[in-house]
C-alpha cells in the first residue's frame, strides 16, 4: 500500500477550487523581496490558485504588478487579488477561456494598458482528465486539453510578443510527465511535451531580440487540479511515489519562476527547471 500523504478528497469540476482543499496549499514566499521585479508588468494564466497564485504573490513581493487570468473560480481569484495587494502590488484579475485567441488578445491589451506595458508572461493554465485507455479519450476532450494547455500558450505569446522589449521573459509551465510519460494522462502529457518543444523553439526565435524563454516542469504539486482530476483514493497517496515521498507545495515551485523572470537568469534561455521531488529526468 502506498503511504498516505493527504486526506482523501475529490472535487467534481476542473480546474478546481483552492478554497475547498484540505489542507490548503502553501503559497506564501519564504523570504523578503529584493526588488528583483520592481516596476515590471506581469501576466499569468491560471493565476487564481495553486502554482499560479504562488507565482503571483512571489512576483508581487519582488515589486511586480500582476495581471492574472482564471476560468471561473471567483472566490479564489479575489483571495489572490488580496494577497497581491498585501505585498504592495497592483492586481488585475480577468475571467474567461484562454483557449480562445480573441480573449487572450483582449487580456493582454487590458494588462498592458493597466501597467503601461508587459515585461513577463507566465503561461500556466492547464487541465487534465484521467483516462485508463486511449479509446476513452473523446475528440472533444482531446481538443479541449490541447486548447487549454498549448494553444493558449501560442495565443498569449503571440499577443505579448509586440510588447516585449529586450530583457523581457516568457516562462511556460510544462510537467515531469513530458519526460517520464503518464499512461492515465495521455493527452495531458502530450501537451506538456509540446510545451517543451515550444519553449526551445521560441527561445531561439526571440534570442536575437534579447527576450528569454524558459520553462518549469513541476512534479506532484498540491494544487486544485489534483482533487479535481483524481478520485479520493488516489489523492490520499499523491506524491508518495517520488524520491522525497511527498507532494510539493506551490511555494516550492514559485521561486523558479521568479528566478527565470529576473536578471538572475540573464544567461538562461531555452531551459527547463525541474522542481519534482527528486525524480531524475535527464531533460
């Protein structure tokens, strides 16, 4: 029997609500800010909860103004606004479907207008649906997963591109599943592999303009997507199979995004950081 790491629980709809989780994910940054993103305008997809919330709060602590996009989790979004503002940052929440290019363009325009420009794009929105066999994956699910997980990354990068100047940064959220696979998350892991290729290719395309493109590939992180994807029994042992024998917390991932967005990572592009609990992926 796998070791229990969490109380069993399940949520009926994606991408899930942080307010309903037990225990609540830990998003709070560990350290005082150092002004590494002072005056920067940031836009984050999937920023209301989980990794997105942790990144939003951490970047606000470093001096950024943060716009974030979410689907429909208004309670979570308002809490994220409160947390950003508590760090002294400006917050701009926007609700809708990142799988639609026109919506992405509109969000980028609103964020740029509110902040006087955009310096950092964090593509983070995702959905996943557990299926035991490829024959269970419908055409509708396949298209929906790709629209949310990789089409939106194209749409957002395309919309932000004319606004980014030298020193700008794009950070994409991929996953450990891009490297080791996942038989029950076949379409999800396929999109995450696409994100790795997208990151590497876009980094080469934008290097001449001084814009860096990198990615973060989290392992099992305790976010609303987990109870919204898996049944209570699987949630109970979530993260037990990695070398550290536990799920990670969003704040254990957020610092990677802050690093990649800042001048600390000025000589890094086309790379992937792996906060995954010790799984060696050689990627």
